[in-house]
């Protein structure tokens, strides 16, 4: 409410008597805006309450000390003693009640006034709404009419536009026909000028001789020639000419001839102007001429003429400089590395030249890609081909070039270098742009003649390298043999054999050649199937060469073993010889034994190197070859089978040689046993002296020999090969010892010494890691007990080993008391099945 009005009302309320309060003056505006009932009520009663509030304040101040904290009320009033506070709590209640009643009546009156005003407003709103709806309906009808008018106008405009477009098309067509007719009249007039006498070009319009209008003349001449040739063609197949009869057609033949002569003369004139501008580097004139010449055969003559006049195609000195740069001075042997550097320099120069020409071509010719195609093709077919013809001379497979001149390998290396560098040139030229030209295909065609026979040349080169290496090794061996001519035969043979030993270095060299060949196969073979075929053929060459080399090496080592065996047989003596002869024979036998031991070691070294060589080849196959064969079904398996077949010959030679090694070892063991074993070793006299528990001298010598000679076998062999070899040797040694001991008679002390020898042999063969051999020597130790036990205990000696009764019976027969103790009869009664 407004403050002024509140003040007036407060004044009225305060002046009114308690009994008869005056009517309040409430206004509707008091209830507008932010109405607050608390404010309205406060304004009504504040006029009556102040006196009561003042009296209450005085009472509070007079009795402040006597009021405790518990007398305070939550609504702000205080409770005191009734006798002390006699004044009424609400003395103005009657006035307030009258005030509230008057306020209520005025509020009711205000409500009725408001309700009346609201009713009147509703009626007025209803009337206005009805008028508004009527107006909107009329507006909608008007708008619909406008839309219909606009639709009719749009349809009319569209119709008029279509009619105007048709009229425009007709006008344009008519103008084109008029223009065509005008040009046709002009062309007919020019055609009649050419339809004169054959070769008569003197009476032509100035257009055809004006250099400033040469482009227009060229265009008209081409149109006339095309028209005349087309007309002659129609007449030739029976169609009537547009211009008349057959006589007119014959007249056009004259025009065609004259037009051809004129076009040739004009083309030559433009080419001459083009050449002059080219020498002066006037690119604008060149471009103008090229644009005009493009009307003649699409400008092919200008393109070809421009390319053909480039200095690198017509200057002989350029060709000679190319040859000198790549091949060097005449008469000098060019190396692949020098050729690679020369080709890199030359091809870089060619690329730079083509790049410069490309800039000119782009500025001059309307179709630069076609010109670049002709230029690049000419570069490859003329300049590069001329160089390759001098660089790559394909050798004959019948008469191979000698190794002193590099052999086939030099040709193949040159081919690889030239191919690789030319491929790089092709990629550089492709980057410069050469239109639709297949640069890669054209480059491949330059080497097609060489690539067709490449696999045969590669295999022939590997065979030539192998043969040359073998000749080199034989020459070295022969030189060593010649230098040792004064050495004895056995020693010389052994020495020569050692210098022809298998070399892992040589096999590695074979593999290095093969790796180089495989790299060339990868370079020349773009298709996986072709690559796999070539790689398989090249790898087969390696298998053949390695197999042949190691087989021949093993065979040479076997020859040394055979020679040692022949030496042993040569000095086998009879029983009746003189002491001098026997001493000489023994000395020779020692030499033969030394040769055998040396041959044994040499063969073991050969076997070891053979195994290393095969392992190198297998590793090479796994790392480098197999992945190239996998794309083709069956190629990998076929190569594995070929590898096994190629190594089978070496395995056969190795097996035979190992058998000879066993024979060599056993021959020396038998010689040592025969020469060192004394008859008294196993039949010591019973002279009361304590028996000798040491091994016999023969046993010591044999074990020492075996330890020494088999050291190389332990080094050379491994895995199953070592186990098989040592098992066979152990069995042969067991058999040889049995046969050797059959020559002697044993007493109990000799039996103890035999048992000591058997223990020594058993401990040695235990290093073979062959259980079957260990078992045989353990049984030998058991059987040696037949010489130690008393005759009556023999029956219980072999109760747990019935399988060795036969060999035990043979041992029992060697007892010194075999006959005196009548052991034969006793054994036949004990073992009737063995008798």
C-alpha cells in the first residue's frame, strides 16, 4: 500500500471512538501489486494498540528486578504477580472488534464491486472476441484469394518462360544453321579454289599464304580435306555425293590432292618455324606452332620431330661418352662395381636431361603427356638399349668364357647391376611423367633376351665355379705332393690326404655363391611361381656340389684307410723267419700301425667336417630357401627330398669309412695283443710269490691305444652316429678278446689277472655309453671266475646265468687242470645239453 494512504487510515482509526468506530475507507488499489495481509492488518490495529504497549512497557521497567528468567514467555509477554499487575491485558478489545466488523463489511462491499466489474469485463471480452473471429475469417478468405491469384500468375509466368526458351532454342538453332551455311559457303568457295589444276596452288586466296593467319588456314585446309575425302569415300561405296554427280567426285579428287600438297607444305613450313624457335628457345612461338600443328594428325609429326632433334639422340659423341662413362677405357676389364657407379651417374644425367625437357614440353605442347611418352620411349629404346648392347654380351652355354676373364659370373653380375639400375631409371622417369607409356613393361622388354636363358646361365655359372675350385684344390694338393716327393710312401700318402681334407670354408664358399645366385633369382623373378622354380634349380646345384665335394673328400679319406690296410697285410709274416727279418717286419708293422692311426684321425676329421657342412646347408635352407618355396605347392617338400637324396651318397661313403675305421682299430688291437701278450701272463708259476694284480702289458697297451685313437671319434661323431659306431666297435672288441684268449691256458693266478684285464677293458668301454657292450663285458668278468674256483664249484657258478654256459664251457677248456681234473666228464654230467 501507499504510505500516504496508510497514514490517513491510521489517523482515522486513531480518531475514532471506542464505542462508535467510523467506517474504514479501503481501496481496491490496496490489493494490487505485492499485497501483504500482515501489512494490512498492522495498519488497521496500530492506531489502537500503542497506549496499551506504552503501559506494558512502564510496568516492565518498574518491576524489572523482581522478574526471573523463568517468567519470560515465548510470545514476548511477561507473567508477574497478579497482585502487582492489576491492569487488563487487552483494554481495547471492543474497539478492535468493532474495527474488524467494519473492515469485514467494507471487504464484502469491495468484493461485490470487483465481481460486478469482472462481469462487465467478461461481457466486453466476449463481444470483442466475436468481432475478432469475424475479422480473422474475412482475412483468411482474402489470403486464399491471394494465393489463388499468385498460383495463376506463377503458371502464366512458367508458360511464358517455356515459350521464350523454345523461341530461344529455335533462334539459336537458326543462328547455328545460318553460321554453318555461311561457313559452308566459305568452304565451298575455298574448295573450288583447290579444285583447279593438279598441283596449281598459285591462285589461292590470300588466307592460305598469309603467315599471320596460318592457324585459320590450317583449320580450313583440314576441314576441306576431311570433307573431300569423306565424299570420295561415299562415292566409292555407291552413295550419291551431296554436291552432285560422279564428275564432281572426280573433281574432288583433284582438290584432295591439292589440299594434301598444301597441308604438307604448310606443315613443313610450321616445322621449320618451330625448329627456328626451338634453337632460339622462343617458347611462345614454339607453343603457337605446336598448337597449329596439333591440327595435323593430332600433332604427332611435331611431337616426333621435337623428340628426334634432341641432341642426346643425334649426337654420336653423346653415345661414345655414355660408353666411356660406364665401361671405362677400351681394353680394360670393367668390374661390376665400376659399372654400377657409371650407370648411376649416366642414368642421373639422363633423368636430369628428361626433367629439363619435361619443363619445355609442358610449356610448348598442348598434350605434354603424349610428348613425354614418346621421349621416354626413345630414351629407353635408343640410348639405354645402345649402352646395354655393348655392356651385356650374352655368352654361349657351349663355349663358356674362361674364368681368367671372369667367366659366366661376370656376365651375371653385370646383368644384375644393369637390370637393377635400369629399373631405378624407369621409376625416376615414371615420376617425371610419361603419359600412358608402360615404362616398367618397356624396361622388362630390354632384358627379355637375357632373362629367357637366365636360369640356365646361373646353373652353368655355379658348375663353372665349382669346377674351377676343384681344379684349384687339386693343383694345391699336387704342389704339396711334389714338394714332399722324398718322403716315404706311407707318410707322403698321409700328408697328401691331409691336404685334400674336406674344408668347411670351401663349403661356405659354395653357399656364398648360391646366396648371390638366389639374390639374382629374386631380382629377375617377379612371379612367386617363377621365383620358386628358379630358386629350386639353383639350390639343387648347391646340393649336387656339396654332395660331390664331401663324398669325394670321404672317399679320399677312405683311400688312406685302404692304403694303411694294405701296408698291414704286406708285413704279415709266416712262422719260420729269421730274427733279422722279423725285426724289420715289426718295424714296418709299427709304421703301418702309425699310418692306420693317422688315417683313422683323418677320416674322423673328414666325417666331422662333413657333418658341419651338411648342418650349414640345412641351416641355409631353413633360413633363406624355404620361405621362397612355400608359395608353390610341393616345392618345399621336393627340395627336402632332393636334399636327403643328395646327402645319401655322402652317408654311404661315411658308413663304409667308419666300418674301415673299426677294421683299422681292431687290426691294431690284434697286433698289440699278439705282440705284447705273453704265455706266462695267465699261467704264473706257483713259486710262493704274491700274484701280480696289475693289468697285463698287452691290456695296458690296448687300452692306451684305444683311448688315444678314439679321442678323435668322440669329437667327430655325436648323437646316434657316435652310439652306433661305438656299439659296433665294442662288440668287435669283445669278440676279438674272446678269440685272443682262446690261445692261452689259465691257472687260478692267471685267472685273477685275466679278471683284472677284463675289469680294465670294461671300465674303458663304459665311456661308450652302450648298455649292450657293458653287459657283454660284465658277463666276461663272470666267466673269468671259471679259472679261479675249484673244479667242484663249477656246477654252481652259472646257475643264475644259463645263457652263457656255452661260452663258459669254452673258457673251462682253457683251465690248466682241464684234463687232470677230468672236467670234460664232469661238465657233460652237469650240463648234458651242452655236450
